């Protein structure tokens, strides 16, 4: 393994990164982008490679923990740190044993059957978070502790669709209600959308917030979960509102979405006006094909297929990452995983991906 951590002189430059993503300049180096990295990954790299003591989060250690988070992204040469949280939706969760390389002990997944809301009474009695209860302290702390040149991209929680369909309604329950009580479904989506909107309306004015990186997984391998018509009624208008908040302040709106959303991607590009798109699987559409098709309109983030990132040996992984760079650089592209750095991805493979980006010279 050739990549040595911590890196010397990371020199983040978000302004330059932003100009590369907007297509206003040619990249002079490979910039990196990730939606998130599992807690276990950050802890392992911090202790093993950065040789620093890991700080667990608590109210008493909040500032130190956020400084640690910034330090992690900084020393791995990202131009930004993604800070998320503050908006809370109470829901159900199932758990099972986590068998990943860096195990969590237990792995949770969302309720697919019946969620917290099945009728109007549940809706009225649900503990909806009030706008004055949204916690912005982590963003304020992060803002005061960023290295020169580094900025924040932010996200309050999962997206409108994910929270509404999985956390609150339950996907199966929502599917029946789409026919039996559509006004209730619409009310849930709108209440979730309004709470997230309130967050963005306030967080955008915190110093050093330079973009929103909102996730909302709308599809599976062959299609979207809901019809385009329902997405245009329930989901897409909210993303448009969030993007408008960002753009009014000359910030960026990056959108992460898993699954095949080819039937609505034009809505997100032309109506929502996303600045960048993230989340790619080669069996749906390889990142270079997406870049060739849409790269003149929006930036492209990541694209190293997680299955390959998890399973390839060093030789094949380096070849694969280099091919992506050759096809996607030097305009409107940042290197990263197709989804996230999960705790089942070998740490060495993640670092190999970064190493290929740092060695790349074909500009």
C-alpha cells in the first residue's frame, strides 16, 4: 500500500472545487467526494493510520468530536466536510447481527411493513419536531473550526421520500394508502418536506455552509419505487424548494439517489436544477456513461461501484479507478465511491481509490 497517512499539506480549496463542478474551470488535481463514511471506518482510520485517539460522541465531547470529524475529512484531502443531523423523525427499526469487516455489532434497517402512521389519528398524535427544536449547534461548531479553504456541505436527515415511506408510513402500508387514503400520504410527505425546508432555510446562513448534499433513495435496479407522476407530486417539488434556498444564496445543491431514476432524472436536472448527482451502480448505469450523457449540464460525484470497491484485488481496482478517471476527468467530476464507504469495504481498497486519485496526472 503506497498511500501514507496523514497526508502532508492537504490544502483544501472549496472555491476551486466548486468552479470545477460548475464547469467554469479545468481541474488541476483530482478532487474527492463522498456522501458519508461509516463510523467504524472513520474510527479505524483515525486510530490505525492517523494514530490519534478516537473520541466518542456525547454532549460533553460534542465540540471535540466535531473537530475530529473535520480532521478526518481534512487529512484525507477532501475540500469539504459533510455535516448531517439536527432533524429527527421517530420511527421503527429492525435489527440483526452485523457481519461486516468492521462490525457495528448490530445492523439496523427500516420498517418495510407498517410504520408509525396508519391513519389520521396517528398523524395528529405523531411527535412532529417543532422548528424551534431543530438543533443547529453541530453546524455552528463546525463553522468555527474549519481549516483555511475548507467548507461545509450539510444535510438534516434522510430525504422526503425515505422518511415518509420508510420511517413513518412503512412501504407496504404506504402502498395501500396510495389508493385507500392518498390525502393522508400527501399530508405525511408535506409535513416531512416542511420540516426539512425549515432546516435549510436557517442553516444556509451559517458561516461556511457552501452547499446542501441531500440524499433521497427513490429507486431500485430497474425503476423508481413510485411512478413519475407521484414523485412529481409528492417528492420533486420539495427538492426544488431546497435547491432554490441554496441557489438564492449562491450555494450548491448536490443530490444523492440510489436506484434507477432514469424516468425522472431530467426533472432533477431541469426543474430542481441540481448542481451535482451522486450514487452509481455499474449494472444500472456506469458513471462514465452518465457523465457522457449529462456532464454538460451537471457535475458528477463518485461512481466507483461499491461491489467492485469491496471485492477487487489491488491490481484490478487500480485499473478500474484509473479507467473512471480517464473517462470522467477533468471537468465537472470528483472521485469517490458509487454510494458510501460502508464498514464492509476493505479499508485498504478505500485508500487505494484515494491513492489513484492523488497519483493521477492526465489533465
